[in-house]
């Protein structure tokens, strides 16, 4: 008689609800969209991202203190976050994985300490001021991959399909209706930025590891799992086996998604590895497995990771953190990346958790994860790639959504005065300079009242000997805010003839304020 | 539960030590408390966020004639070009259309109407004269709905800001919806490669399919300064329905005329209530805005543009697009040769 898999269905329901909430919040992360919950809720709940950001920035980030709730959850119920709520965990549960055979019923191995070591390295590196390794946090991994890879690729497919289907007049109203439904929520006009293939590689890699073992990521690599696992040693919810009833059929060990059940220890579940999925309770033919609340103070168990491992983590972090500062001979201040308005290299280093929310919210798709070869410590922090998307003059969403304040929350009026860089014209390629033809698109697009680009009329004799005139653009450095709309719309093919570079103004703590009417 | 005294003391010591250590650690980390403080339920704020308007101090206005035109004079079916001045944009638009013979001349019951105003940016509210006056657009929608149109859609492709944002900040979204029309976001999917048979400089371009298929196209530009075209008026406003506008800027005057030859709007109503004298098309400085309090309407887009040019002290000859359009026979720029009705409400 097959017993009703009650825990299976309960857990699946909770997992689905959590995942639906996660996607609902993610898709609702768009400019101007107010929702009943904060769109960065999962980051506020993430204790790893929160603590790393707070340590690195030496400040309290109040909304992220919500992460303590998840820590308390781990102390009380073990790694139930991993088994019931974590969206990446849910995704991995549904990713095809290798079934465990009887012969290779897994045991807890030394490899499992890797995730705890990752966690320690992240915290210690953060204490030294480097947050790069937070890219291993599962929530940032998921949101970043969704924002920079999955959703843009999805948009590409859907838009291509729609365009093709729109040819057939009988189906046009349906296509139009569907497009109205999904555009700017699920799909955008923003295209996939090719360098983000590295982001895709990590994400696909994590999913692909499931082919080796189910929930490979959760077992060996996830630093959040490492943190929660360490706290789970104190869990009040204890896995118990009735040894009188147990017939050593090994079904529980085989079905365990993280291989937490140790056959040689009378099928006892290691609390550091157990994600309290309760599948073992359902599958046991003799109802010998149960989880019971144990009262009393948490027991102080044998310390793990061992002192040796702790020192090894410390040593690794000490080596890793300065390495990430490695700038290949180029002065760190001379970064060629244009940063979001009000942000700076310093703010990003100490606060950016690479969550990818700003990438998602940017309406033009201009913010992309940076992969500067000279400065690794800010890997995958947001940079403005103007050719892909400019910084819109009517938008201040990135500062509003940033959960840690790496991008300051500026009002629209403040943001319009904040300098991100300076535009510079390449006269060898700019059409009026190079070809003597009028263009003026950069001046036309410039949003600054009073224009940061002026046109100067120049008369000359053209190749046919005729006296003619052309309007030459010139940037006014004291008015330009570096938004990049000129670079974005410049009709010159390939690299734009007008480009935005960080200026001394923008590099000094992110944003000076221009005085209106100040002449060049 | 029972623990020994020794065990109890041991645990107490550990907890006290841990608390003390935690306190020291917090002090070491420094206290920049509440850097990211607000625990507001939503992190994203509604947009458009209100940008405070500077009071429009002393915007020069054209002097109005003292006496309004009696209504009996207004309905004159031969009017080629109607110019209405006044303080109420709604009344001005209604009067202008009545002067041309009424909306029934342009919109038949069951028609699919597309109204193309200028909503080029989401940066400023309509007082900055970068986008068409919402009352003007709303009144046209109301008239079309009243004439029995099957649907009345209003659309544009802003180059600054998202369409949704631009529609709201310009005030046009609210005006259109209350008049019974719908705002449409121009989806990438609906643009198609279209031949321009009469084109002199360009023979094909990517154009929004629905505009080509609509029964009625009403062009509602706002008169603004433009560095290359000199002014952006009715003909230039049609650029909102094409893609690759950056590439369009070579030989701009002729190309604008070519595009007009393809689209041939049924009615052009130039919003001259506020006009942008400099730093167009996006504006942003109230010092560049002039209250001209004028509405210009005509079937002839070239004539409407030619008259609108006079608001800036220019003539049709000064504007390359108007010259090209007149040359192609799309209309006339010679204002002396046509019946102009100048009215005041």
C-alpha cells in the first residue's frame, strides 16, 4: 500500500509558492512599479548577502537585518530554508539529476566542508573590503542570471516569434494582445549583451552539476548553505530513526536529495546537510523515520569546521582579497567604466552584492555586469554601457532598488544634476567632421536643458568646389552629465563617434553638482 | 531537563563572552547606522516622480485681439487653413475643426482613427512645450469618438523615457482616457519594411504597420525649434512612426517630405499654445517657452507648417522640409494663395 506522501505535497506547495513569489517580485522589478512587497525581499532575507555587505561597508543596512529571521529559522529547524524556501534549491529540485543507486549511497565527505569554507572566505574577504566572492550567493546568482541572461534571451525568442507570426494577418490581433500582455513585464526590447555569457556559464554550470549528484550545489558549494548548515548544528528539530522498526532497506538514504543520511550511522541524518525535506519520512515503509522537536538549550557540539580549516580559510581570504585588488599596472582610479549615477568604485567595492536588481530595473538595458580586465575586485558590478542603453533622464530607479545603497537613492532632480562622466567626440569618425555632412543627432538627443552639446556652423569648400556649410557638434564639459544618450543614438556604424568616459568629476565620490548657466 | 551546576556556569560564561565579543565587533565595525534606512514596503517609487516646476515667470505672450469672433462667422466650409487664437485650448481646437467643415468631414462612423501627437520625451510636463498639449489631444479624441469612430488610438515613440512614462508625464494619457480613446505602445513587432513609391531620397523605410492601415491619420505636432530641421512641425512629427531615426538624419528635409508623401495625414492640427523657441526637441528650460496661444488646422500639412513657421518669425522658405514638400506637390507653402480663416475664441 502506497502511503500518502503528505510531506512531499506540503513541501512542494510551499516551494512553489515561494518560487512564484520570487518570480512575481523579480518581474515586478521595473521602473516606477510599486508593489505591496519590496522587490528586494529575498535579498533582505538573505543573511549571507546582508552580513557580507554590512561587514564590507562597516555599516548597518537596516532592511537587510531581516536576514536574522532566516538565521533564527536555521537555529530552530535546520536547513529548512534550503529545502522549502530557497528559489535556487527549488530550481535544482526540478533540474534532472542522477538517481542514487544502492551502491553509491552517499556519505558525508570532506568535500562538504567546501561550502562552509566558502562562507568563511566570503566574510573574511568582506572584512578586508572585498565583496567579489558574493557572486556565489545563491540568491544573487539567480537574480543576476535572470536579469542579464535568461530574461534577455527569452525576450529575443519571444520577439522573433511574434515578428514572424505577425506576418499572418489572421493571427495579428492575438499577437498584438499577447505582446501587450508580456512586454515590459516578462520581455523587453533590450537585447542580450554578449559578454554576459560568463554569467550564463556560471548559472548553467550550477544547474549542470546536478548531473553528477542531485543538489550538488547545495551539498558542496553553496556558501549560504554552509552558513545555515553551521547554525543547523543547534537545530531543535531532530531527525530520529526508530531502530526497532528500521529494516535497513536504505530507501531513505537513496531518496535524500542532499545525501545527508549516513547508512553506517544507523541512517542518522547529518543536521548540517539535512534540508528537512522530509522525503525520508514519507518513503520509509515502516514509518521508522520522524522529526521531533527537542526542547532545551542548544547543545554545543564538536566544533566544525576544524581549527585547521578555519585557519586555511583565513589564509585563503588574506591572499584572495588583495589579489582581487590587482589592477594590472593600471591605477585603480583610472577605471574606464561609467558607473550608475551617484555610485563610485568605492561604493561598489564596499556594498555591491552583484544582485542584478539594477540590471533588471534599468529601462534602457544600459546597466550591465562589468568585466573589466584591469580591476577584478569589482567584477560584475553595474556599469553603464551607453551603446547598449543610455541612462534615461526621467529615471532614477537603480538607486531606488539597490538593496545595499551601493547606488545611492537620489531624487530625480538630484540625479539629473549628478555627473556620471563626460562625452567626447571622435572627430575622425563623426560625420560632420569627417564627411562634411550634417547630422546633429547627439545635440538633438541631449536631455540637459540648455543642451550640453552645441553646434557651430563652419563654412568650407567641398570636394566639388562648392561653398557649403556644416554644423559641427562640440561638447560643453561643464554641462554634460555623461548620460550617454548621444553615444547611444549616434548613427555612425560600429563604435560610436561620441563616447562617454568617466571624468575627474564623476570619479571623485560619484557626482558633482553642476551649476546651471555655467559656461564652458 | 537537568544540567549540572558546572555545566550551567560553563554555558553562562560562553554566552557572556560571546555577547561581549559581539559588542566589541560592532564597535569595531563602526556605527554608520541607518545608511540605507527606510523600511518602506515598496522600494520603487511611482513614476513619473514629480519634478517641481519653476513658476512660469513672465513668459512673453502674443497679444490677443480684444473681441472674440462671433460663432456665426466660424463655420465656413471653404476654409483651407484655420488659425484660432484664444486662452482655452479645447475651444480653440473645436473652433478650428468646425471652421474646416467639422469632424464629420474627416471621420466617418466605424473608422479606425490614429492620432499622432508629439510625445518625444518623458522628461518634463507639458508646460515645457516639448510635448503636445494634452487638452488639444483630448479634445480631438473626444470629437472623433463623437463622430462614431470605431476606435481612436493615440501613440508615439519617445526617444527619451519609456512610452508608458512619457504618456503619463505629458498628461496625454489622462486626457485621452477620459475622452474615450486608448493609448497604444508602439511595439517593435508591428514595424515593417515599407516601400515609398514617391520618395526622392529614400524609397523604403521601416514604418509602423497600423499607421498605414488606419482609416484616418491625424497629425498633432507641437511647434518647436530643431537644430537641423530648424523647426519641427507637422511633417517632422511623422518621424515618430518609423525606426532607425538616427540614420534618417541625412538629407533630412527631403526625407521628411518623402515620408509625408507616404503617410499623407488626413488632418494636421499644429499645437501652438506653447511653442519651444530654443533647445528643442526636448527643451527643459521655461525661458525657452513662449505662449503663442494659437491652434493651426488644415488638410494641407505643408500649409499648416508654413503658417506655424511664422510663429517663430520664419517663413516656409526657411524650412527645408517645407520647401521639399511644396516642391513634391504635397501641399502649398504659399500662404497668400489659400483661404485662411483667422479666428479668436
